[in-house]
């Protein structure tokens, strides 16, 4: 397979960065509403009610990593592996972050780590907050600690890989995504993000394989299809690009970027540009409990 051509490359790679940064963690509005409800209950200390909400939502959306992570955290409290206060503070930290109350968010995250210094999910919350605030070096240190505490915790490698990607260190990101996949072969988000990293390194063949695998693992997700479409655009394979953008639109008719990029692909083929929707579903900026490899149930 040929490497991406220089034409269109800068715009397309910028689209990958923008999409991965702004993409909702939850694929459906129903799951998003369930997550918000459960997170608010957990932050309020109502863990039993939150558990019921997350469990029901995860049964309907089993591939949703954020729901699985939230469910796993509350189960840890329910089964006595960590105190209820730790989990409440974790959710409350993310609620504060969503509202821009960074001092309060950091205080709750630090308290959670202090109460449970060996609990990887508490450290993961701290790392997520640092990453949101642009503290890349500190974030790497936190996720180094996470994988030191639990070398089998796939999410730790995934989150460290995502931090390396934000820093432009794509080789290091690929190494961590690969380790996450070795630990959790069905980790679709890791395949998706590794594909993006390969794209930045002009390894189109590996990127295509990863986007395709991510799609196979989570057929209803928009992200792998959209990003594979971007890759095909980089390669000048406009028919394939338009087909993937169309598949993404079928899954989310209000995903404006797919409409726009399909229009560009059709234009390159000399066809009529499709009219994009006038309004797009706003991307979710709500911070999440970082996802975990545990399956929901």
C-alpha cells in the first residue's frame, strides 16, 4: 500500500487530531444520558442507585468503555476492594472538572489517591485531570505509577499512550497501545488510537488494519469508520473514503465532519457535494472516569 500523499495531508491529519480530541466517549445519546445520571448519583454518594443505572445502561451498550469503567469502579466499592468514599471522590473530581472547578477537582482526586494509594483507578483519575490541564510530563509520571502498581491494567497503558500521542511521541504511543491490546485483545479504542498514530507515521498499511479491526470489534462506532475514511482520503482513494464517511453518517446522521469530508471526497471525484446538516450534535466535553478493560455485566 502506498504512503499518504503530501496533497491533503496537513488538513486530514489535523482532522484526526480534532476528532480524537473532541469525540464523545459515549456513542449514543441514551448512553450519554445514563452516564451523566449515574455519575451524578455516584458523586452524591448514592452508589447503589448509580450501580443500577450503570448496569442497565451497560447491558444495552456493552462496548461502551466509559460505562464499563464506571461500573467497575462502583463494583470495587460494592465488593469491598476500596471504600465508598474513594469512589465518590473520584466521580466528584470529574464532576468538578466538567464545571471547570479545577482546584476542587484536584483536591478530590488527591484525597482519593491518599485514601487508596494502591488503587489504580484513583491514580487514573489524577492522570486524567492532569492531561486535561495540559500537564503532560506529570501525566506520564502518574500512568507510570499506574502500570507499576498493576502491570496487567490495560487501561494504564492506553492512557499513557494517549498522553504520548498528545505530546507527538507516536512511536511511544504505539508501544503502549500495543501492550494494551496484548492485555485486552478486544480493546477497540486501542486499535483505533494506534491506527491514528500509525497514520501520523505514514504507515498506511498498519493504520488501515487497525481501523478495520476497531470497526470489527465495535461495528456501531463512528470513529473507526470516520478515521479510516480520512486515511483513504490521504491515500487519494476517494471512492473508499466516501463509502466510509457514508457508513459513519448512517450510524450518526448528525456527524457533521463526515458529511463535510464526504463532500470533499465526492468533489475530488467530480460529483456534486452533499449538503451537510445545518446543525451537528455537540461533542461531549464531559470528563469521564477513565475506561477500564473490565467487561460490563
